[in-house]
């Protein structure tokens, strides 16, 4: 089992460009999450999903969109990237609330 | 909304010294989890505490959950260089919902 995978691992964007980050899990987990990690601020929840076809906003959803068309995949989109979105993005999944979260290796995004 | 505060933000110790990080929630928690993130890596689950006053040990690590289920601590006895990293607590509220709120983390530096 690969667990949780993320693509790409690194990306540099110019302000205004768009991109999609892909998260995939092979553990048949219902719940999936997108976090961003900035120095001194820990992990902040962007969006999450409680099952295929569902999405919900987290703490810092502005500037991001998500989709969960398939149970195993959770996509994070940036329509018009801004320098404030420079961060490390982690995807996580778990079976149900109260169980451990499994994290992907992260995507390091720089917006110039 | 629910907030989870974690202190200290950083801790420098000499190898062999003890280390403690503290976590406080603004609301009563259903459970609390602890994660470790090595430099350049992703968060990895360490343990989950569910019961009021619960204490769990993993070798040199001792985890406690407060009686009111609003605070928790992680204590490392006789730190080693392999303990280097950032330790996060993550709390699940007891009013339902699917979001775990992470503390900002405590970064541990160990000098050999």
C-alpha cells in the first residue's frame, strides 16, 4: 500500500497562475483533508471531505477550491495564485473522526 | 470556534535532558492526538488519548490527558538526537463534527 500520495512535490508559480494539487489514498478512507503549514502556525485546515462527492470549508478556505469526485482522490485548486499562498501543503486521510490521520509527503509551493 | 494552544513554540535541550510540551483547548475535547514531524518530513501519528486523566507511555514518552479533557502534555525523558522534530497536539471537539484542530506545534532541538 502506498498510503497517501501527493503530486507534485514542488512547484513554483507566478502570481495569477492556476494549478491543481492531487492527493490520492489507497486505504479506502472516507475522510480527507487539505492543510497548509506555515512557519510558527502549525497545520491549518483549508478544506475537507467526509465522503465521495462532499466538500466543506475549513479554517482558511479563501482562494482555494476542492473536489472529491472519486473516493480515493481529493483535489485542491488554486484559481489565481497569490504570494500569500506560498506554503507547504499536506493532504491527510482517515477512516472516521477520532482515528489517526495519515499524511502525505507534502507539496512545497512557491508563488512569486 | 475551537482553539488549541500549544507551548512552548521552541525548546532547545542538551541531550539527556527532559522535555515537555503542553497543549490547552478552549473547549472540552472528545479526544486528543499527538503527532511528530521530523525536519523536512510529514506529521506522523504517535498516540491518541480518550479518557479523562488518561496516561499512556511509549518508551521514553509519556502522554497525559487532563481531568477536564481540555489539556494535555507530552513529556520526553532523557532526550536523544533522534527526538528532534516538531510535536503537534490535535484535538477533536466533543460537540460533533469532523475537524481535528491542530496546535501550532513545539519544535524540539537536541544538542549532542
